[in-house]
């Protein structure tokens, strides 16, 4: 196999791996954001339950 073809295959694999890692991080971050928002909403509801 010509080395240039092999190198391009590795480059493609590397970019896919990088993309998937980045995508996974983005998904994890969005789930963290959802949890934070959910936590904030629950706090607001608890505050509304006990009017001062």
C-alpha cells in the first residue's frame, strides 16, 4: 500500500476520533447544563412553596 494512502487513512481516522470525542464532551456538557437548570427550577419551586 502506498504510504500516502495509509497516511490519509490515519488522518481520516484521527479526525473522526477527534470529532467523536468532541461530540461526546458536548453531550456531557449539555447534560450537566440540564441538571443545573433542573436543580435551579426545583429550588425556585421550593421557594414558591413556602411564601415568606
